C-alpha cells in the first residue's frame, strides 16, 4: 500500500471516530416539536363531526357484501337525529310489538322496522338503566317493546281503534303521545336468554291489574303474586335510578322527562 492510500485510510478513521454516536445525538428544537406533534392529544371540541353511526355501520357492511337496507321509516328516524338503542347498548333486547301482529291492534303498523330508535339522551339514560339492572341482577336484561312512534304510525293506530272500545287506549294524533317524540319507552324484564319475566299481565293489557297504583290491593287479594310485584319493582327501580318516570296506568311505560319538558325540548317525529 502506498503512502497516499495509508494517509486516506487514516483520515477516514479519524473522521468517523470523532463523530457523535446516533443514540447520543442531541435533537434540535424543531425536531423535538415534530416528535411532540406525533403524540398530541386530540380534544373532543377539535374533532370533526363524523357521519351518523347508522350510516357508517351500513357503509362499512356494504364493503363486505353485507349491505344494510334501511326502510323508509327507519331512514326517517335516522334523519330526525334518533339513534338505534342497540348501537348505544348492544346488551339491551328489542322486540317491537307493533312491528308484528302480536299486539292489541292485531296488526303490524311499523312495516319492516325492527330496531328501537330514541332521542340520543334518552338512549343514554336507558343504557344507564340496563347497567344498573345488571349490577343488581346480572341474569336479567331490559326487553323493549316500543320506542319512538312517528305520528304517521299514530294515525294508523288511531284509524284502527277509532269508534271501538280500544279508542281510549290510543292517544289522539292531534294531542300526541310521548312516544311520538322518541322520549318514551315500553319495556319489560327478561332473562339474558330472552325469556320475559312474569309481570302479572301481558304487555298492553288494558285493565286495573296492569296499573301500578293498584298493585298492593291485588297483592293482598292474591290476584298478583309477590314475585310478579317484585319483578315490576325491579324494573321500576332500574328505570327510576336512570331518571325515567313511570305512570300509574301501565307497568311497562316510562317517560324520560315530564310531558311539558318533552314537548319543549324535542320535536315530534312525523
């Protein structure tokens, strides 16, 4: 090796040996700022509003060939800003009675609707009721029979019962029902396997035996059993703890707020 080559190798060795190791290299302020930005916390108020969850779920399923076909009524509910309770709390069970002929009308007035929709705050309250119930009774679940009832459906129901003995059990569409606002719910208790508990009467039983104000009298006379009354009380306790209000005439019906508050706060779904 000639003298020039030796000198070149020595120079390279000197330069590399004097360089600071990568792990110990100090970062500039600009580099540190760039790293900090990668770990920045995004605050809720800075987030861009996303699509409604129903539309997002439908779109996501469509990519995999599982498109969700929403009926016209369900689209109307989504557009009105209501939410599917099972997207808020999947453990809540739903069996819409008015979407079948298994109701006092004997007719399906909901068409192809199978999901229970409610105002978002009411859905959150109902999720709280489910959590409260399952903390005390892990083997039980809420089972919803009816949620929002658009006024168009209220008119259908009114036309069926008008002029009959059942007319007194359906609110006039002009006066309206709290169901029309998505702020009321009809429900019962069921096992987590889906078996409804014995509440003393079926849903939509229109008589004194279904009225909470007479429970003690019918318990003492033996027309309601202690277990039936206990089941009703468990349901009421869970719902009232979440902020719902029961009514005196139906063990299954609960309003999220007073009638005046509901009418002032929400718009009826047409």
